[in-house]
């Protein structure tokens, strides 16, 4: 059952050189209990898309439904309900925690904001939340600087869970952590998801973490989704050259680098003056003449698998090592 539905949402803003189309007509659905990953290079609009989806920022166009309610038309009461039921875990756990608040105060804050429980039940909830994320109760009286990066992110996750959400946006929740800690936090998120039936909108700049986390993946480029599919199809049979480039950039255990493709050369073009035709064409190794002229629409290539590439069906098969199955 769909809990969050985003249709043709856009966020444009004026700068001196023109109009930046930070998010330019993005649509997706998130079902209860599932993880949809939004993946793309920095600046592709994935964080902005997630904030639009929670209506933390106002869209320039498009619509948004949360649990069946049209949130673009919603009044204060519905907005408050959504604020409680849709939470966010930030990339930088240190910057997102108030350094002058104890952990108890931080975890209690959403309960106070939403008028949940009395003082005694809030204290009990703080202990419960700490235990849910694997921290001992005595940590409640401490301050953020007394914790490691991984512990701070556990606290950020506990805060997001405090008021009992249905949807959690995870905005690169492990990117700032040591590699050795990343797997622990990913496993914690997965465990909490299955316990509480949480739906995650999981943002990542590469496909490595997504492989362990996502049910479905949407790849973004210059403010648009260029490919979306269930994880298995996306990893085994990517139909957009940009997705292939992101896959090629995942470090592989194979020391010979067998079948490794090059990541896309150069940086993404400016979203102020995106290239005509396919926005990926200046970096695309498969581009043909029409790619510089015609914008490729997002088309269904196989059931549940969409891609925005003129050559989606014609791309060559992947080299063998690219075709490994996601775990
Ligand atoms: Fe490359 Fe052309 Fe496909 Fe764009 S439409 S991704 S330029 S092949
Ligand atoms: Mg971001």
C-alpha cells in the first residue's frame, strides 16, 4: 500500500544567470515497509526531492499525497500529522544534533512538539529509543560531543523514530561515517525497518550502499529520474548509460577489475543551462546524433522498469562481472 506518492514535482529557482531546475518533474511512489533509494551525484537534486516529498520546502509544481491525503492542499492539521509521521535522518549526525541539549532532551523534543505522553512516559520512551538503537540508558544525560560519529548517527536515528513515524528519509546516513561503521548503521536501519514496518526514502551518491538497503532504485541526473526499477533489474540489467557508469564506479572485490567500466568523465553540467537533447549526452559513451537534439522521455522498458534513453533497448549486454546479483 502506497504511503507516499509524488507526482511531477518540481523546484525551480531564479539566479542571476537564469533559472535553476533543481528538481524538474520527478514522480515516484513509496509503499509501506519498503525502501526506495534515490541515487545520483552531488547536486542532482536528490536531497531537494526528499525535502519536497516531506514538504519541508515548497514545490514550484507537482503534487504530493501522504497516506492518501493531498498534501499540496492540506491544512495545518494534516501537515502536523505528516510532520509526526514522516521524519528525516541527516547525513552529518553532529551538525544535526543540538550541542547544548542532552540526548534525553533531543529524543524528547519530537514528543513535546507533537504533545505525545506525559513526563514519565517520555522518560521511559527515551530509554526505549536508546535501547532500540543499541545504546545504554545512562547515555541519556550526555551531550553529543561525548559520542563517536557512529553513536551520534544512532542518536539521529533514535530521534527520527521518537514520535513513531511511518516514513523516514535517510539522507546519506552513512556517507560521513568510517567504512567499518557503515555496515553496522545499515544493519540497524534494516532491523528497525522490519520491526516497525518503516518505509525509507534512502538517498545515496553511489550504488554501493543501495545494494544492501534498497527494494527499488531511482537514479537521478540533473533534477530528473533517468532510470527506476526494482533492485534486481537495475543491478542486473541497467538500461541507462548513467546507471551503468554509477555501477562501474562501485569498488569490486575482484582485484583484476575484470569488466570494469569507466565512471562518466567530467562533472555534471550546470543545472542553469543544461545541455539540449539528452542532458547526459556530453558525458555519454553511447551518444548518437539525435541525443544532442531530442529529449529522451522516461519510458517503460520492462514491467516496473523505466529509463530515459533513446537507446535503452539497444545497449550492449554488460560484461560478465557487471552482472553480479545484489545481495
Ligand atoms: Fe546516452 Fe543518448 Fe541514451 Fe542520453 S539518450 S543516455 S546520450 S545514448
Ligand atoms: Mg545531498
